[in-house]
C-alpha cells in the first residue's frame, strides 16, 4: 500500500501553475495550453473538444482525474508534457470533482454568463495570475469569472485553492462548513459573495488566518476534510493533551522547531535508560490526541493533532515521526514561571496545559467547538449495523421506536454512541416526528409491493397521441442517490419500512440483497436510469424495518435476507402504562397468555403490547371492546390460544 505523504499535491500544482504562467505571457496562449492538453487528456475528454483552453478549466479538469485508474497516467503525462520536477501526488485530499461535475469554465465552447452574454476569457487569465501571486485580486475579474455559466462560488474557490493553496480556501461540496464556529454554515457567505464578489471571501480567508496562526490554508483544509470525513480517514479529536519538546535530543543538543514545522511532524530522540529503551511512553498516544509543542521551559511553539504515531507499535527508532496537522505554528513566550523539565513524549502536566491555554486561548476554543460538533456527527463506518428490523407482537411500539431512531440519526443530537449501543441503552425519548426531516421517509410494504415500486420501474405517460415509457427511480434508489452526493455524505438518511415482512422481500429487493451487505459497491439493476444500470447503497443510508412476529407471513423472510439484517426485539413494557385500571387489565391478559398459549407459539411473539392499554379510564372500555377482545378472539380462531380461554376473554372487564 502506497504511503500517503500529506500535502505532496501542493508542490505538484504549484509547479504546474508556474509552467502555465509562463505560457500566459505568450501569444496564442489559449491554443498553446490546448496543445499541452492534447498530450495529457484522452480523446473522449471534453476539454480537448475546442482548440483553446483557459487555465481554470485546465486545472479543474485535471483535478477530476483522481481515481486509482486515472491518477498515474494523467498526472504522469502532465509531468512529462510540462517538464515538472514534482512527483505524482499520493495525498488526494484536495478538491476533486466527481465524474458528473462540469469542470470547464465555458459551456459548449462559449464563455457566457447565465443570461447568455459573452464573457471576455482574458479575465480568467488575469485572475489566474493574480491568484497565483495572491496580489491585486480585481473584484471585477472575480465577479466576471463567478458569473460564467456552470461556475458558481464552490467551483471557483476550489480552483483558486488548487492554483494557490497557501492563500485561498475551497468552499468544498464535500463539506458545508469550515472548522470554526463563525463558518459553521457557508450558505450565507456564499449568498453574500454572489452579491458583493471578492470582499466577503477575503474576510473568510482573514478569519481563518487569525484562527490558525502561522498555518497555511491547505493545512486548514486538511483538518476540515479529516474531521468531516465519512470514511476511514475520519479524525476524531480526543480530549487527551500531550507535550513534546522541540529539543528532540535533549536541551543541549539543538532545537528542531523549524524541522517540526517543515515536516509537519514531531519526534524525540532521548534520553535512554540503562537498557537502551526509552524511559517514557511513546506508543500510548494515537490518532486524534492533541500535542502541545514546547521549546524548552519558557517558550511555546504551537499545537497540533496526531495523524499517525510512527512509534506504534515498535517503540523508539531513530527515523520515527509523529505526523501532525498543525492548528497553530506561533512561537510565544510563556509567563515568568518556568514549565519544568518534561523529557520525551508524555501527557501534558497541568502547568503546561494552562500555560498553553493562556497563550493560545482561541485554539482551545476551536478544539472544544470541534469536539462538540463531532459528538453530533455520525461516523457511518463505525455503525456496522445499517439494516435493522424491529420485531415484536402487535402494540409494542415498533413503528414508534423506528421513528425515534430515524429522528435521532438525522438530527443534531449526541452521536457519541453507535446506533446499536443507543438501541441497547434505549436512549430514545419523547414523541417522534419526521414529517419535516427531509432525510427520513416512512413507507409500508403490502403483499403486492414489487421491485418496480421500491427500486426502479417503468412509468407510462402520454405526449400528444403517443405513449411514452421512461424509467423512474423509486423511494430506495431516489434516497440512495441523494445520500451518495458528496455534500450529503456526513448526513444520515433513513428509510423506514413498516410491516417489512408483508411483502415478498426476495422479489422486492432483487439484486439489492447483495448491496445491503456490500455498501459502497455498485450493483446492476433491472433498469437503466440516465445512462447507468447500476446503483450503490452508500454507508450513510440506514434501512429500518418493523415486523409483526404474530403475523403468519414471517416465514417469507428467507435466510439470505435474514443474514443481512439485524433483528432487534421490541417487547411489551408495562411501565409505559400509567393508568392503574389499564395496568390491572394488562396483567389479566398477560396471565391468559401465560396459561392458555398453545405449544406451537411463543408467548413473546404474540402477546399484545402496551399500546393497547394507553389512555385514561374513559377510553379503556372502548379499547377492550373494540381493540383488545377482537384480537384475542382472532388468536382463538388461529389456534394461538386454547379454546378453553374463550370464557375468560368474554368475562374480561376494565
């Protein structure tokens, strides 16, 4: 597996943009850049359809070629075509447009705005040069490029970031915020940029520089990507504070602070005990822990978060490093009281913690904010149980619990627990309501429900005198596609299937039985939609079914489907019944199931639940007459209860 060298994409794009800048001063620069593109891009790539290319289109189109199969050939050809000294990047945490994104800054060969008015493409070259050098950003050029059809704030800022990642930040579609409270929601900022231009964007940049002193904006972008990542790159910020000295080999052996900054890493070299082993803990701290970098006993160097502890699992060796992402790189003097000697790599003392907090108070506030934010985020890779069926007899509150789970998953509550832990601890409270939650939907299966109703099907419409047939995505495919959008990967989408066992699941799910288990893998569907016959169930899509265990159709769920779902029993709960008369009636009926259940049935599968007994005295008689007694008689007819219970059922009273 190729080792990721964080930020190695930065010199690659800087080298490339320097070469494009040399072209910009020559005649026919659009055509010369097109000739370079011919050496790099494939015949099917839209960027070489017209014999002119601007630098923004070139950079953004290349950034899209980031898949495993594309990266090496495209980036290697770029190195060859331009004579770059940089290597093919291993770190791909930079704006990488998804395949369907329109990467070009022109539409069908024309530089036009949304109203169809022509745009001077020289504006793109002017802005490219200004961004590369970060000087004299002309608001007219910025607004003109922003107004180009199919551009917008996200696409423009992503490309500006690729051109100069030290001084600009992307409003990336993979995240809706930047890592400080003031920028938790970027939508108002985007609206302001659309109206005023470069000014509001510049304020964001200045705010980020103030919040992360000494850091480059590509470091802020990496932090933002990792704390929001929906996959194994996710960086949880722990509450553990460590300290390490930039006097890596001892206070008399030199200061490595500048090397720490250049390498985005910290390390330690001594002293050693008599056996040669380090006398301090090197392997007890890991990804997500916060490192306070000291410079001796009186100076502070900054703060970082561990990305990878190179001392794990083998302890000390001379070439080991602790990779960090910096939050602040700013040398400051501590207060008069010396910190005291702390050799090696260890948990920070209270004195060290408070001295750093005094000098970098803004950074500690940011850490607290990010921890609280992460508590409400869901790490979908840790939630290994995404297909759940709540089981139980009628009236135990299965649908209510499914709605509670959906509400918990989709709203900003504490998600420090996994989904199954939350279910086991029964943390769900209150009456659920998902009507206004776009990411949650409830449907109900019935015996005639089909694949075409649930996944994809053909609909028939008329156009004049003709019948027109077209494929439509149904609830599962529609929700899966929306959940798969990059800007939605941090959200949870929940599909509740009430009475899931009422339909023939093997028929309704079809080939998606495979997709339930192998999330993120494309499976072929029966119908092609918009040119694709595949569908992916993403990691952030949760399917919660409810199943009545008293229903004879339970047997329709075969073992292949059972293996792909986790079955969670929802038993009856007498504590939910507050009315004394209702509790007494519940106990009488429980006694009937204890005594008169037939041997073919398990009482826990059929005993009616507590919801039949909720309400006050005035409603209890009607519940007994019209709800409870009829289902008990039904159980007599179906052989669930012995016929000798008939008179006891008849004599029940509230």
